[in-house]
């Protein structure tokens, strides 16, 4: 009977195991933060940065001045409506008005037309000056765009550099915690002195402090990146590492000089402002030239005194020849010419500044590029020195001070190497900006 019950239980278990479907366990991976690329950061900054948007709006505003100045070529048409009711008929005009000899009851409407025939090129010079000024403002907007891109690139690489330093500090922290625990265990067994343990604890605390500072630096750099991107929310995305970190530099700075002279937006803006000043000075010289206009007027007078007609029409011309105005035109011409000369000196000054900036940026980029190999060798040498110091200490041939110094040197080399790559990328971005390649 017991055997029969056992057989039934085993059979029931087998049936249950075959009848109940087995559901596999699904492991949900943890959500990783989205990755922010450098191109995405630049695109966000160019769309949101208020300084760039303001510069673009000003460039559009200055472009309207071209239309405003060019309107002097167009006919000027105006509609007028006039009504007069005289309380005392037969009166003359008021003092100071010689347009008509008497005031009559009337209501009239009509239009006036004035068309410039020639002012001997003054309006043309003003249009050219306005166009050059608009070009200068457009170049300023281009310069602002390049500055925004440079700021984003610098902030992006500084975040990556600070995170690399944090990883190096955390690795040093883990290593020193391990050494401290080992020495504490050896001291408990009276195989090492408490002095060695104290030295290890000091280095462990220094590593903890370095991690705290590195974490704070990362947070600060992320705030600066958010500001550079034109957003108020903190940047929590993971940043993408650069694909190529050691592009070779040209052998000298001369290859960037021609590019800077052609593409530097501030230099182009200064040249455009110089051209605008020259054209404005030309227009001021032409103020003393005659001006010829065609004038026309026509309309109807539905309500009028019996002495007036039902409509009116007239056409004529007006030739204005300046004779004497107390030297005002001469003073304006002199002021404009001096300003044009000053703009020429401004261009020369900016050319000197661009040359200096390009050469200085190239030297800094070259220094950072050559430092890549030096820091790599420094890391390898410091690791080897640390290994030898550890072997000497474990063999009883070296002191804890020697080991601690080797650990400090190795940590410093790791941090320097982690920061050197992004320092070079920063310097290269500054060189591209100086050469006008970030427009």
C-alpha cells in the first residue's frame, strides 16, 4: 500500500512537471544614461545659446538698413487731405506763411510725388556703406558662432578630462585601500610595524581626498557644459570619447596663417567696417553736390470757395545747390575721413592680433602634442618604479617611505597622462578657432 502511494506521488509529480509550462527568468538590464556626442552638444548650443541668437537677430536688423537707405532711389508718394473753414471770410494768411495769399473755405484731397533724379552718387555711397555695415554685422554673428562652438568643445573635453582624472584617482584609492588592509593584517601578526600602517593610512586618506576633489571637479565641469550648451538643466548624459585623440600637427604655424587671413570673422568684420567708413566718407564729400528732384501733385477739391477750381495738378523740378551752411558739410566730411583712417588702423591692429593668436595657439598645441609621448613614458616608468619599490619593501630591503613616494609618483603620472590627451584636444580646438576653422 505504501509502495502504491509512493508510485502515485511520483507519477503526479512527473505529470505536474510536464503540464506546467516553465517560464524562463528574464533579466532586465539596468538603464544606462544616454550618450551625448560632441556634435550633439554643438548642435544644442547653436540652437539655444542666447548670445548667438542675439547676434543673428542683429545681423538681420542691420540688413534692413540696406533697404532703408536704398529707398532714396524710389519715388516718394503721399496722400493728403485738407479741410479749412474760415470764420471770417476774406482774411489773409497768418504771419510767417507765404505759401498762399489768402485763406479760403475748402476741402481737398490728392497726392504728391517726389522722385530723385540725381544727387551725384551720394545715395549710392550710402547704400554701399549700409551694405558693408551689414556684412560686418554678419561677420560678427559668424564670430559669435565660432566662439560658441569653441566654448562647447572646451567644456566637453574638460568634462572628459576631469572624469579621466577621477578614474585615475579612484584606481589609486582602491590600490591604497588594499595596501592599507594588507599592512594592517601584517601588523596584527607582528610582521610589520605600526609606523608602516600609519604611513599607509595617510596615503589612503590622501587618495580619498583626491577622489572627493575629482568628483567635485566633474560636477563643476558638467555645469559649465550645460551653460555652454545654452540649457539650464544639468548634463547627466554619458559623454562619448573622441575617436581620434592624437592627430598630427603641421610642422609649423605658417599653414594656418593663410587660412586665418581668409576665414577669421573678426578680421573680415574689421575690413567690412573699414569699407563702410570709406563709403560713408565718400557720401559726406558728395553732400555739397547739387540735388535734382522731380515733383508732382494732383487732386480734387469737392468743396471750395467760388474762386477755386474743382481739381488741381502740377509738375515741376527742384534743383538744390548748397552754397553756404557755416562749414557744417566740411566738418562732417572731415569727421568721416578721420574715422575711415582710424578704421584702417583697426584692421592693421586686428591683423597683428590674429598673427599672434595663431602662432601662440600653434605653439601650445605643439607642446601638448609632444607631451603625449612624454606622459606615456612617464606612466610606464612610474609603474616600473612602483613595482620595484613594492618588491624591495616586501623583501625587507626598502622602507615604507620609499614605497609611499613611488605610489605618489605613479598616481601623479596616471593623472597627468589622463589629462594630457584632452589638453591636446583643447589646444587643437583653440588653434582651429584662431585659424578661423570653427566658423
